[in-house]
């Protein structure tokens, strides 16, 4: 009986904290989501629509990560390989670290400070993250040249859906 209870608790715990694939895979952003402010590496608050607007005409991969997230850190080498395989793609990092200090230490520690980085200073729950159904990290999104979502939900840079979306947008 004790083993059954432990197994049930483990099963429930894993399912409670595992990423859940969103029921609806969105192809665009709401105005409310795009108006969400995020902090740049220089400390300036900008709207997400301005971040995406900077990349209009380019394919963008948004990497949602945090320096406390083991899977995020383990994904960094594969993200680098994805970048090398697709040098024409812009990569943008959105951090869910708990503090600015933790975020900036993570940028240096994991060697990604030279990339385009932003931090959700309002925390995990905000208009943008709620809209995209962000429930765990890492998470990757592919944004097309018009600023629409080409790949809504991937949890690894090795997900074949990312490269498939990139390839379809290159043609």
C-alpha cells in the first residue's frame, strides 16, 4: 500500500509540474500581449511589440529561459548549434529569472550576454506570458518576417518543428 501511495504521489507531482502543451496553438499576438513591457540588458523598459518590430523582415527565435532552469542551461549548446546552422535567423532571449541580478549573472555565467536579452521584471505572470500560455521553461517560439507566430510551442532547440518552420519561411 505504501508503494502505491508513493507511486501515485510521484505521478501526480510530475504531472503537476510538467510542461503542458497549450490546447490552442496561436499564430499571432494580441495587442495587450504586445504592449507588455520587458527590461533590456541596458536596463530600459520596452514593449514586446518594439522588440519584435526591430526584427521585422527577419525570422526570429525567442528563447524563454532562466538561469535557475537546468533544462534551459542544458539546451544552450543546442541553441548555439541551431544558430550556427541558421546564421540568417535572429535569436532573442526572454528571461524569467527572479531578479535582475540573478539574470545578469546568468548572462555572464552562461556566455550569452553578447546576445539580445530581455527580462520580465514583472515576474512570470504577465499579459504576454499569460497570452502565450507560458507554463514552464525552456520554451522556444519561431516568429516570421511579419511578426506572426510560425512555431508556437517547442521545448527544445532540437525540436524538428523549429527547423521545419524556419525552412518553410526561407522559401
